[in-house]
C-alpha cells in the first residue's frame, strides 16, 4: 500500500503517510566497501528505468521505490510484496525466477568476497615477507 500511495502522490497533494522513514533502509548502501556495480542501488534503479530513453517522473519514482525494496529485501520478497499490495498473487514461474536471481546474486557476492579476502591475505603475506627480508641483525 505504501508504494501505491507514494507513486500516486504529487507535489500539489503529497501522500507519504505510509512511506517508511527508518534510517536502516539504505544501510547496505552506506558500507564503505560497496563498489560492486552489480550490488549498488544505482545499478538496480537503472535496471528498472533505463537511461537510454526518457522516463516520466512517475516511472523514475516507481523504479526508485522498487529498487530500494529489491536492494534491501531481495527479488523474491519485493516482488511478492508489490503483488500483494496490488491484490495479485505471484506465479510459480515468477517466484522461481526471483528466487534464482537472489541465489545467483548471493553466490556471486560470496565468490567476490572470498576472492577479495584471499587477495588481502596474499598482499599481507608478501608485505610481511618483505619486511623480514629487508633487515637482518648484524647484516650491515
């Protein structure tokens, strides 16, 4: 219901009474290390409202609202919530597709995080080796 009220509000008659205002909504975006374009909020927004063609303010606001929901809760939950607000049910195929997208994103994120940690460990080991080989007691 919040999305419906939000996207139908105008500057003359704003209606944000059901819009969530909690600070934690975008906390995933505030991480200092969020540099992955696949997980950034802007990437999700532009996947819904492309930059190639002009879009109305209504379309962009709807895309931002849906993107924030997708980014924070995942494809499956956001799709289900939006359809619920529209008094519609998710199909088996739609739910399966959303679940698969969430699973792929989770696997990709885990792989990237693991690779990043391994690289950090390697750099740290190399740095420690160099520090030890630069100085030896009585070697000079």
